[in-house]
C-alpha cells in the first residue's frame, strides 16, 4: 500500500502564528461580542445569553417573540384561553435608552470632495446650463459627458442646497453688469 503524498514532506514552522493566544482562547469560554454600548454595560457575564436578554426586555429569538398568526398561513386558529406568562423586565432602562437613541434624527454624512465642488462651480460659472459646452471645456479633465456633468451638478444641488442658492444668487449680479 503506497504512502500518503504529504506525509514525507518536511513541515514548515509558521513564525507568524501566535500560539500563546490560540492556547489561551481555547481554554476559556469566549464571551459574546456586543456592539450596542447600552447592552454591554447591563450585561452580566455570569448569566446566559437568554437570561441577560430576558432581563433587559429583549428577545433572544425574534420568531418566538413575534409569532406569525396561523390565519396568515391559511390555517384556522383554535384558542384554548391559555396565555403565556409575561417575563419580568429587571433592566428596562436598556430598551428605553435604545429607543431614545433610535428616535434621534440621523446626521447627514454626505459630503463631496473640495475638487468636485470647485469643478461644478467653475462649470456653472462659465457655462450656465449649457452642458454640451461644459463637456468641451478644457477643465473637463476626466472627459465627462454632458449627462455626467449634469448628474454631478444635481448631486451638488442635493447635498448643499443653501450653498448652491447663494452661489446662483451671487452669479446673477455679474450677468446683469455684463449685459
């Protein structure tokens, strides 16, 4: 019977592998990684995941927390008057803080690069609404088509509406003096 192919080959030592960390992590039970700071502060490492979430008023299994009514599934519902018992929420502040954080308006993080803003302002200042002329401009380094330039201008209008209005308003007196 022949030998296995890889057995006779010399094994290389991996210098990049941290064996201490691997051994240590295998010995102890890893705690769950929690992203939400409210949950992290209220977490008790001596209790199970289900117990911690139940104390906070959160659901471990969303399918069990909000069951699908059988009427929607096409089956008849037979109720025997049995209501499952309500669980006691010992840490309601966690859910309240999470709801408060979720109700805050989302901060707009949309920004454009300074180069793109300068490019758009230059094109509007020199060509107005003539996109074909903008496409032929020597400052159109990336050879944008008229539609691409129009799209970039619309993005600038949507991201900075006040700045765009002020810019257009500042252009009108200049055009009045030229005529």
